[in-house]
C-alpha cells in the first residue's frame, strides 16, 4: 500500500469500529470488546508505519475536491509532515491503552458498548484533525470531538456532577468555537483556499490582510479546546467522567488539538507580534494559576486536571516564542506520562474507594495494595516534575530554552517581552509543579491511620497498560531529544545549561519544600479519625468511581471534604489556599457576568411570552368564541322572534338614515 492509502486508513478504522460497535452492541455483545480494541490497535500500527515511511522527510500531500462550492473549494486533503506523523502515533498509542484498560475498568458497565464506540469515534476525530490538510475537514474532526466529549464526560449521567460537567464542557468549548469559525473563514478569504499548504504559502508571501485579527479569533477556539485561560474552567469539572476518558482527553485528544492547531499554523500567528504577546500572557497566566490551583485540590483527579492545564500552558508558551518543535516535543512527552497518571489514579481510586487525597492520607498500606500503580505513578510524577533523566525534564527544558532564546533576543522576530513572560512563568510553574506532584505522592502513598481496604488485585489489562506507558515516561525524552529535530525542521531541542540548572533547581526546591512542610504539619497535627474504613461493595472500578463522584467519600464514615491537618498545601499557600481551591473564583465571576444575566434575560423573555404575547394570542382566540356564543344565543328557532328582530333592525336603520340626512 502507498503511504497515502495507509494514512487514510488510520482515522477510518476507528470510525468503522465505532459504527459497527454501536450496531452490534446489543445484538452481539461478545464482539464489542474486540471491535473496541482491534481497530484502534491496527490504526496505531498503521500510524507507526506511516511515521516510519515519512521519516521526517518531505510532507506527504494528497487531495481530492469534495464538492464544488462556486468559491473557495473544500478538499479532502492530507498533509503529513514529521510532527503530524508523530502526534498520530501518540494518539494511537494512548487510545489503544485506554481501550484495553477500559475492558477491565468498565467490565460490568451496561453502557460499555456505547462508551467504547464513542472512544473509537473520539480517536478517529483526533486522527482526522492531525492528518487533515484542509481546514474545513479539520473543523469536522474538531467538532466531533466536542460532541464525543459531551457524551463521555456525562457517562455517569445518574449523578448531577456528571450532567453539569458535560454540559459545561460542551458550552464553554462551543463559546470559543464561534470566533474560531469566523477566524477560519477570514483566513480562507485572505488566502483564497482552506488548504493548509496554500495558507502557509500566502503567509510567507505576506498575503494576509488582517493577521492580528485572524490570529486572535483563532486563539479563542484554541483557548476553549485546549483549556487555556480564560476558557479553562470546564476541564477540572470534566473529571466527573470515567478515568480512562480523562486520560484520553488530557493526554492525546481534545485539549491537544488546540496546541496542535497552533503548531500547524504557527506562521499565521507569528505574522502578528501582538498575537504572540497575547499568546505568551495567556500561557503564563494559565501555567502559574493552574499550578497554584493544583496545589490546593483535594480530589486526586482534579489535581491532575489542573496539572494538564499547566502543561498545556508550557506548550502554548513554546509556541508564543516561535518554537513549535519544543511545543510538540512536550506534547508527545506529556501525552505519555499524563495518560499514565490518570490510569494509575483510576487503580488507586478503586483501591481506596475515594477520590479524596485527605481520605487517602488517613489510610496506611495503600501502596502495598496497588504496587503497580505505586511504582508507575512515581515514575510519571517524576516526569511531570521534570526531574532528570525522566522524559518531562527534556521536553520542559526545551520549552524553557526556547523562551530563554527569545528573551535574550536570539529568536528574531519574536518579541522579547513574550520570551521573558514565558521564561519567568515557566520557572515559577516548575517549582509549583514539583510541589503539587510531591504533595500528591505523599498524601496518597504515605498515609497514616486505618488499614486501606483490600478489593483484590486489579484486572491484568489495567496493570499491564500502566507498565507500557511507563516506558516512554521514563525514557522517551532522553532517546528523542537528539533525533526529533530531524522531524521538526531541524529545531534544536537540547536543554541549555542555564534553563537546565534553573528549572531543575526550581523543581528540586519545590519538592523539598513540600516534603519539609509535610513533615512539619504531620508532626504538629492532631489527627481526628474519620471512622473505620468501610469495605466497599464488590464492583468494578467504574462502579467505585461513580459512587466516589456522587458521594466523594465512600470509604469513610466522614466526608472527604474534611481537611487533613497534615496537608502541606495549607502551610505553603497560607491565606491563598481557600481561593486556589476553588480556582480563584473564576466560575463565580463567570456566573455573575454571564450566567445570571443570561438567566435573567431568559426569565424576562419567558415572562413576556407568557404574560404579554400569550395574553394577546389567547384574547384573539377568546373574542371570536364570545361573539360566537352571543350569536348562538340569538338562534332560538322562533320565527316570531326573528321577524320582530328584523322589524326592529329596519326601524333602527330608517331612523339612522333620517338622522344622517337631517344633519347633512
């Protein structure tokens, strides 16, 4: 087969698996799991083959016109360069691991067939975005992911948290998609085509008429999809979905799409210095703010959610300083260790019976219950904290190195302000990232108190996937940073001495500071037992998580929201803790500025519709009824009455005529 044919099959196979899985889900349930795993696994293998054939050489381009439009044509086009080929491999790997993990995690879930089909469709849509060479076709995959996320985040629709989270994710991302769509049309109007290659050629020739406006419109959609400030608030709430869905969304799909889009069209954004500064500020606020919020979270999945927002901030920061190689390098590295973090968290939640770190800190021996999750999550947290030689060190330092080059004026024409903004925020975030990673590890695995409940060994499909993802989390950065420049236009991804020392020093300082604070608070705290550990009812991991979402503390007699006196975050953040724990009240601000006015407007419209419009409508119907009733009463059937009325009417008419004539 040609490379083009193989590339077409990569997104097509998961789509066909989703369609067939939906059709056979009820009639032949035995085929559901093979249809979930095999098409995705095959697509992953084909993506690897496409990447090997592409090899970082000239891009693979192919196109056929879908339909004549009379103006700008829409084409089914492929554009596969080095980083597109590698991102497709990441998507295939994570999606395959999630599908395999889900066969054990949701083994008793009656809605597993629809879940598996939606995950396959989600994967297909992301692969379409990655390989697409036409912006309209890319937009199709972009919107399908939004729809799939709505259903997958709301998988546990019985709980109000899941219903609210799915609706919030859908609405916030659609809010960003409106200006995004306008930006796509404006970009195509300037370039005369939706083809990415032609758009980039137009940018290179200086053919964009309004580069700043187009870039800012596109950034609105990117901020919504990739959960960047100020449209990031949907992502922590999306943790109400199943843990494998969280891993897929955070590691390889949905949020990665926005970063990938900017990387693909980076020359469009680089044509406007103002757009790069806006992108740098957005990345800096996202990085630092989400890291502070992660340090204050009690729910283990919300810690990881805010962590994802912060790491996406690193990627957009690299793009703001004009280095798409560093951005995609961190995207690939982050995809491996973040998928591992979420899937390991799913095992821990099942073992502990709760999402709450405060509750886990009151359990002893939890690490012995889940040795696979303990060791693999330790590896992933070290990668997240960018401790050498783990993968996160190399990719994060490549971002800081790119920011340093821009800040010192070695990355013309990137504004120096963008470089300094990303560099300072990146170093601060490195310290905070290590702090919340250390806190998570200490509270989850170094608890003191009652014995952790024993739910038996997790399915082998779940633990095997953890070790598969642990390999790239441990070794990807060291193996890749010397070879990836060949795939990324020759960009130098090696860490610089300055950023390596500063970044690693900040990470070590954050971890050591958190450990010291934990030792101090543990020694000073008077622990109040929350009650004996209650053995969780037998059930699969998904059942445990659904109950954890609903009650937040199924493992204890108390509530998971009861603060842990040994939590180092309260000492580290001080009075800032309560604000960081609620995401700095952004949801409350949005509620006051947007939600309540919209609800008030809706109430006013409802009142006018019911009390004013309906009154006229009902009156228009009531008047003929009253007239009809009066006429019916006059129809007595008595001839003498009719003749009398006729004579009376004649007399009245005659009198009226005489009066009018006399007056004239």
